[in-house]
């Protein structure tokens, strides 16, 4: 009797301490693997999940686990759709946050949540996307450089067409050379006369035409003005059922872009 009372007072015997890493916990296994589309439908992710659920009191459905999987599947696809496959790590972080909340699947009475074990993408697909993005960045830089160059050319052309502005522009760059202004002004006047005479000779020999006007517009207008004209012409062609002309205009744009890239 005394021994039993003593054991009760002393509490349960102490167990030897076991270090946490002595028996590692088994890694959880996914009970749902889906392949949701990324931002590009042709390159899906592979997502490994552990789906959990509970049902409300009095809820009776044939397969609550299937309903929970369906709810989680929909939530995953909404998030994966926002990112390219090069962002697999970010998608996993977003899924960890989004799937941690317990949400009822529509009005079924099944409440589901999940843990994301991993988000994967095919290595060859990632390399393809990265190369494509690098090419797109390079092409964007080339377009910007070309537009900047064309804007500068258009600006200088307007200066040459107005000797007074051209002389003022030169004087702004060389404020200490005021004695050279008369000579510079005559140079710009002669240059404008030469260019104007050349354009006049071309018009007189060939006859002025819309082709000549459009060609001069292309040379002298800035990129935004050219884009606006092309957009308006395409709209007019389409509204007046001249789809063949619109198609030809698109082909010209495409051929011009390819010629520039090949240079």
C-alpha cells in the first residue's frame, strides 16, 4: 500500500530524453498531384499537395475527400495561371499561403485546406521560356533604340528645314562662337535650299503623288505619328470591307520588321 501511494505522489517515472533527430518524422506523401496550366497553356506546372478536410455536423456526402480535392484543385489553378513556369518557387510560396485557409467547397458542407509539398516544371521547358524572354527583351531594346534614332533624325530634319531654328540650336551648343553665327546661318540656308531644290526636282521629274507624300511622311514623322497613321488606315480598310488591303498592309509591316531584324 505504501509503495503504491509513494508512486502516485512521485508521478510517472521519467523517461530518458530522446533527441529530436534520432527518429526523423516520415515525409508526408502527396494525396493529390495536379498539372495546372501556367501563364502559357503549353507549359504546365506539376503540383504535389496534401489535402485535408472536415465535414460539418449532419453533412452527408458520398465522397467528401473527392469534393475537397476538387475545391483545392480550383484554388491551385487560379494561382498557377498568373505565373510563367520560371516562377515555380514563387508559385509554391503563394500556394502555401492561399491553401492554408479552411474554405468550404461551395455549399457542400465540406471544408478543405492543403499543404503544398512542391511545385515543379520541366527543365527543358524552363530553358525554352528563358531563351524566349531574353529574345523578347533584346527585340524590345532594338525597337527602343530604333525609335530613339528615328526621333532624333526627325528632329534634325525639322531643324534643317528651318535655318533660323537650326542656327539657334547650333548657337546653344556653341555659346562662345557668336562671331561664327553669320557663316553658320548661311550654311543652314544653303543646305535647306539644296535639299528643297532636290525634292522639287524629284517631284517635277516623277510628278507629285500620294506615294511621294507617304514616303516623305515616313521619313520625317516621329514613330508615334507613323503608328497613328497606320492604325487609322487599317481601321478605314476594315470599315469599308477592304480586308485584302488590310492584310497586305500587315504583310508589309511583317516583312519590314523581318528585314530590320536580319540587318
